[in-house]
C-alpha cells in the first residue's frame, strides 16, 4: 500500500521552460483573434464584418488573422492542457496521493473560475469547456499511446459530423421560429448585443452575456468539443513521448511533424477558403468542415514545433524568454486580457465598442500583450505564481502555498 504523501504545487525548478514559452505564444494568438469578439457582436456579425470595415488595411489584417491565427491558438491551449494534465497526474501518483480525486477537484475549481469569467466578465470563455472535457480526459490516464493517438485521430476526422448535426439542429430551430412567427436574424441579435455592451448597465451586460453563452452552447460551441478533446490527447501523447522534456533527442520527429503539419495546414487552409462548398450539400459541408478541422490543429502543431526547434538555439532562447513569463501565469493573463479589453470597449469603461477595426485591433492587441509581458516579468520577480494560479492551487490543494519567492528562488 502506498503511503499517503501531501502533494504540493510544482516547483520552479521542475517547470519545463519550452511549455511556458508556448503558453505565452498561445496567449498572444488568442488575444489577437478575440479582439474582434471583444469589440463587436462578432459571434453574430461575422458575415457582415467586411462591410463594416472595408478599407485595404482592415481587409488585409482580417485575412491574415483568418488564415494564420483563427483556430490555431485555442487548439494550442487545448494541446497544452493535455500536457498539463499528464504532468499533474503523474506527479500526484508519484507522491502516492489520490491523483484522480485531486485532478477532479482541480477541474471543478477551473469550472467555477470559467463560469464567473463567462457570466460576469466576458461571454467568450474557454475555461468551462476545458473543465468539462477534463472530466472526460481523466479516463485516458492509463491508456496506451496507440489508444491515445488513435482516439485523437478518430475525433479529428469525426468532428465535422458534429458540425453537420449542428447545422441540421440550427436549420430545424430556424424552421420552428418561422412557424412561431419569430424568425431569427443576425441584425436583430447584433442590435441586442450593441445596446447592452455599448449603452447598457452592467446588469444589462450580465443578461446579454447569459444570452450569448446560451446561444453559443446551444448552436455552436458544443460541436467543437471533439476537436478540443483530440488536442488534449495529442498533448498527452507528446508529453509521454518525452518531446518536451528532452526535445534535443527528438529533432527528427519534430522536423517530421513540422513539415507534415505545414503541408496539412496548407491543404486544410485551401479547403477552408472554399466557402462556396459550405451549403451545397451535407457532403460538401462535411468536407468544408474537415478542411477547417485539418487546418486548425495542423497550424497549431506547426507553431508548436517551430517554437521547440527555435529554442534549440541560445539566441532564440534569450529572445523568447520574456514570453515565458506570460506563459508561467497564463490563467491570470488570459483573465486579465478579458478585464482590460472589456474595460476598453464596454460602456462602463471607455465605451469604444464597435469603433475599432481589424487593423487598429491588431495594434491594440500587441500593445496589451506588451503590457502583459512587462507585468508578468515584474510580478514573477516577487511572487512564485500568478494571482489566479495561486487561487487555483489554493482551492485545489486545500491550503495556501507560499506566494512570495524566497532569496534562494531569486
């Protein structure tokens, strides 16, 4: 029988530096993509966005974001989540504690944080989905590498079926609305969002966030669950293979993934751009969605392997080191991004909702991210964890870990 040993949060010397850099890159990509959602009713007005900002600079930036950013970084965050799960469970089992129960408590805390974020700060939360799928992911903790990889590939190929079902569900809902005399139309939903976020009180915004979240989970977000779970499993596979612990021993593998993911991303990106295929038939819609499902994870893997290969060189290690500080407190920076952006755009802040186009939004994203880098560097000079990482650890382990760094850690 294993002797029970208390499990403590991972120590600074045990962290994998490359993962912190990749987390920092993911925060930047997610911020760039989310800027349009912070600034407008982008969940509803995506088809009309080009009409709102038709200028050459905005059109170019919109295209760059769609091709090189959209879908590539929430999948990267998902991939990193799978890696974190394996590291957490392995470390807990080595200490002889009830790893599964501790992990389930960790996911429960994350679910609570995500719900607060979604309903009180910003509707575009991803943490709730991660927490829900985390309860599923724990079932793979003892699965072989073949089962993990096979399940991930199956989920990826099967995921467009969920979008076809989603399209059918959405069509049926519209048909019912027509019979009830309440036909859904995007301009009406846009006006509701604009009235709440650009002119309403905080309580109006809470109500609108509720509508946005319910709409998202009813008609769109649930269809992305297979992709998120697939990326979790790819992360499980990669960390068990030792790619992140000793990347220099896996250069051939990394180069192979780098080349293969680039080719798949280009093929998937081409299929994704064939928007005329979307609604010709269920089959063409399936292949359109398959292109998206190929392009996003492949683009994610291209970026991840690019970072790992760059970090094999000392010069790039020095250049990318500031980004690692953002990654070390990724949860705090993710939530802080929402607080900053909603303050900039919503009525209770500077009230710039729907007044910033893609080009200015990109510049604003880079400025905010630069501030996050500076904040993270200064914070981690004094403290061992980001503020929300400390809260997450405290509620997970049931006791407060030491927050301040001692002299030896400095």
